[in-house]
């Protein structure tokens, strides 16, 4: 029972508190590029999540075997192997998704989210926590892409998952499927995530004369008066 809380924390931290896109600001290039539609956004998120979980687990299992001097090339080789497998599966079973993602699917190899989690977490922790860390970060990445893709497709194309929305499809706001609209939606979602994660500021407790840092030079004390609390 004692181990469940930390494992759950590793799984959930990447969804909001340490969301790789909205809080850590990682993987912004594919985020802005593939979120013009919900389908491509979800496809990228699921592909990256699969690579994250598998690469984290393998790197964690081999963390004591991989020499420190060549750890980064070794990590990239492991990640590239899983990206190749994922790309082959996507090409075989979802060729339209492969065409939509284009070069960004193989570029998962150099996605800083995946390499960053390998270096910062998987190389220092056991297999199960590392796999859960990858899954949590993948869910957070997918959720951010899904939100951005939904907002941009609904407002910019008047559709959702390719299905037209009658109220908006007649007059879509085309800027939302262009780069400026992507940056705008990205900024708004980052602001919302920061607002959710921000802690309320505690009011400073009022102090009396005894704890006042200016007590030695206070004119009121010199005159025998008491400072107002």
C-alpha cells in the first residue's frame, strides 16, 4: 500500500501539474504543426505516448548497463527503434494518418519530451515508475494536442473530426488553422494551465513592534508610543 501513492503521482503529474506542452513547454513544434485537425493531433499524441512508455521502460531496465559517456546516443538509438516500429504500424493500418503527420511522425525520435524523460527520469528510476511516468506524460501531451486540435478545427474549419458543425461551418475563422491562430490558442491554454497550477498567495501576517525589522530606528518607539499593528 505504501508504494501506490508515489506510483499514482508519477502517472498523474504529467496531465496538468507538469504537462509537457502547457507547463514545461516541450514539443511545441509538432504541437503547433499537427493541431489543425483533431484526428492528426490524436494520432501524434498516441504515437508519442507509445514511444514514451516503451523507451522509458527499456532505458530504465538498461540504466545500469549503458555507459554514462554514451548514454545520449544509446537513448536515441532505443527511441529510434520504437519510432520505426510505430511508423511501420501507422503506415500499414492508418495510411491517411501517416500522410497527415508527414515528417513529424519520424521526428518523434528527436522530440525533447521523450529524450528529456529518458535523461531526467527513466535513467534514474525503476522500470514500473518509468513506464508510468512515460504514460502520464503521454496522456498530458495527447490531452494538450486534443484541446488545441479541437479548438482550431472547430473555429477555423467549422468541423470536428471532419464532421461539419452547421453553426460555424458557414463562416469559419480561418486564422485559427494558420500559424498565428495556433500560437494564440497555445498561449491561451498555457495561461489556463498556469492559472490551474498557481497556488493562492497567503496574506502576510500582521506583526507587532517586537518583530518589526525597523524597531531600532522607529520614531514612535523613541517617543514612547506603540506602533499600530
